[in-house]
C-alpha cells in the first residue's frame, strides 16, 4: 500500500477497522476469550487501542466510551446479553496461550 498517499491509506485502514467492528457485531457469539486464545486480542483490546490512539493525538476518549463504540452498546449490556461464562477448557487454553507468550517474550530478552 506504499503507492497510496497517507490520507488514502488512513481512510482505507479506518474503513477496514469499521468493517471489523461490524463483523464482530454480526458475530456476537464469538466470545472475547476465544479471540484471546486464537489471536491474542479481543474487543476490549480494540477499545484500549482506540484510547491509546486518541491520547497519542491529544484527543480525549475514555475507556468506557471506546468500549461502547466497539461493542455497539454499553459494555454491561453487551456482557449481560452476549457473554457466556468461560468454560474450564477456555480458561485452560487462555492460560496456556499466555504461558507460551510469556516464554516467547522471555526468550527474546535473552537474545
């Protein structure tokens, strides 16, 4: 995408992000813990990244407002209607993922 000017590239990236949010909204059955297990990010991460991007640009955006944008509703409402309790298998898979990540991060530090 280096052949595109910065404004066009930014607009395309923003459009892809909005499409990702619509996709997640259309697939509410995909649980955050499953996203964390498979891809090491979730809807909450997207919210935190928005807050961080706003801060970098000197804009005010609090975490709850960002979550409402990502979830399409207040987080408490989304959680009550769409978030299932994590299973023992999901918790074990997440723990294993985090352990692998910690091991990989530690091995890079020693290099």
